[in-house]
């Protein structure tokens, strides 16, 4: 039954029901990150500009989202976001990397 099976797949993970931007709000990313400009952490547009053309960036950033880290952008630590599933972390990383370049 085609309809039934696609509905159950959609219900499996939050990432398939929430758009990445809604995920970012739900996980509290936006309390430290601006879409464009630096707040506590770098702006998502700044991150996208830094890694543009880097094919490894989605996987690497997905890992960093879940494990946290420091030293790439400065001395403020990004705490590990262990509530974020691997699938959601990858969706968030791809979305961050898809932000348009920051205006000069
Ligand atoms: C408590 C503040 C805080 C929260 C909450 C937070 N971040 Fe961060 N984030 C930071 C800081 C600070 C950095 C810079 C770390 C560094 O310099 O290595 C950072 C860096 C990043 C980077 C770039 C990593 C790199 O290596 O260039 C990404 C992508 C990112 N955050 C995504 C997210 C996402 C997605 C969430 C929500 C699930 C999130 N952050 C929640 C503070 C935060």
C-alpha cells in the first residue's frame, strides 16, 4: 500500500516533518547563531561562505554540531548538541551551508 508506507516513513524522524530552519529553532541553535551575522557563534551565512566548495563540509559540520568544538572561529566553545540525531545534524549542516553569502 503505497500511501500507507510513505506516511509511516514520514513519521519516523523529526527531520522529515520539520524544515531545517524550524529544527534550528527547536534545538536552540538560534540562541547562539544569527542567520547572517556573528552572535555568540558565527553567523550561518559566514559559515556557508567559509566552506563553499568543500565537499567534506556537510559531514564534518554534522559531526561538529553533535560533538561541539572550539578554535575554528575563536575562543568561544560550541557545546555538544547531543540531543540532535545524526540525520537532523546532517540536515542542519546542509541547511547552514546553503545560506546565501553575507552582504559586505
Ligand atoms: C551555546 C552557544 C551555541 C549553541 C546553542 C549552538 N552553537 Fe554552533 N557554534 C557556537 C560557537 C561558539 C561556534 C564556534 C566554534 C569554534 O570556533 O570552533 C559554533 C560553531 C558552529 C558551526 C561551525 C563549525 C565549524 O567547524 O566551522 C556550525 C555549523 C554550528 N555551530 C551549528 C550549530 C547548530 C546547527 C546548532 C543547533 C543544533 C548550534 N550550532 C548551537 C555556539 C553555539
